[in-house]
């Protein structure tokens, strides 16, 4: 069986929870920018939560299924239809052979996740199916899908029908407060610059991608250039380049950087970054490591709650 891409969408790629343990070799994590939504989609079709899904960015595809299959769509809110009949997200959908799923208007958020009751018939690289769009490897030929591509599937099954509990149907907006802990170079910035960073509302720019989120706001200009050697960065690292406009590293971002690291977005808030698009606004709230761990525990509890349904 297979999925045929009649229209591919803006950027539709195969992603799972990423590859881990390879950053020392210069290999980024890759994987879903909103891993919570991906896991919920997999739960709806009774697959392991780290299974590969289609990550759909802002403008969605039109896909046709060559066999009966169960699917689920979570994450960013799109208007969906199967053969022109409207259907809802956050539930198991049974699709018949030859039917077409169409992603219509994007209502809110930036990325949706389409899971299916089968496995991608592709090899894993470094324990992951995730597409590395920058280095062009893994996933589907190392790239986003194009019109008329076909993704071959294997190990097809039909699961029971489920619906995401209401309290887990995540809602997205266009203005967020992102929590962070101090970065290694936080103390290199003056108190005035630190306060300016905390009080500025930044706008996501159109230059953002899966490597990094570029922000625009009041520039954090320093009296002297902060010099530093190349240092490790991870998803969520907030760097301040010479123009003073912050850059947040995302899943496909490089493993080292040369700009001062003013902060680190907490792990619990990384999925929010995956749902931001150009012109959305964010501000930053500083918390300590203990607080970051508490919020991460709450996020894990949210996912674990699925097993009780």
C-alpha cells in the first residue's frame, strides 16, 4: 500500500522523535518540531509514540490512499476533508481505498502531524526515520515531498477508533510567553541588556525554518563585541548575533555556534516553538532549573495520561 501526494503542500516531510546521541559527530536531532502533537497522532492509530509521521507545515497536501487505512491528524488546526466531506482532527479516521484527504485552510498553529496505521517502507538512519532537510538524508530521499511522490507503506493494520481527550486537544495562538533558563553567556550582557531582553516582545520573521527561529524586536546592542570561541548549542539555545536580534536553534540546527548564548528555552516549551509562524509574537520569562524540571514533568504527565484512556 502507499500514500500518493497529489499535492505536496508547502513543506511536508517524514519525521519521528528524532535521532539522539550523535551531536558529538555534528549530527543534529532532527525530528518533529512539535513532538507532543506527533505522539498524540500516533496514539490515535495505536502505534508506538515515537513512530514516523508526516509533518505538515502551514500549507497542507492532498493525499490519496491506495488501500483502506486508519489515519489521525493533530497539531496545527487545519480544515480537513475526505473526498470533499469535512472531517475533524483529533480522532481516528477510517479512509477507504482511493479516497483523498485534503488539507484546507490553516486556522491556527503552524505544523500538523498525520499518522497512519502502517509503517514507512524506508530504512532508518541512526535509529530514526527523520528527514534531515539541511543535509538531505533519511526520510523520503532526504527531502520534503513533491507533487506526485509516492510513499510506500508496510505492516498495515486496522486499529480501534479513538478520540483525543478534550483536555489534550492543544490550542494554538499567535502570542506566547516562552520560558528559559540563563545561558552560559548571560552574565556577559549588562543588566540593562538583560532587562531589555526580558521586556521585549519579539516577532517571528519569515527567515525562520527548521534550523532556527529568527526574531525581530528591539536590538540587544552591547557596548563592545562579545568574543567567544565556537561552543555547543542545542535545540532551544538563544543566541545573540552582532545585529542584536535573537536566533533560537531548532531541531535541524547545527551542533555548535559562535554567538553569545543568552538563554536556553526549557524543554517543555520547545513544542510551542514548532507551532509559531512568521509574524507571531513571543516574549521571554526567566525561570530556574528546578522550575524547568517541574514543567517538563508536567509535560511527561500529559503524554502519560493518554495511556489511561
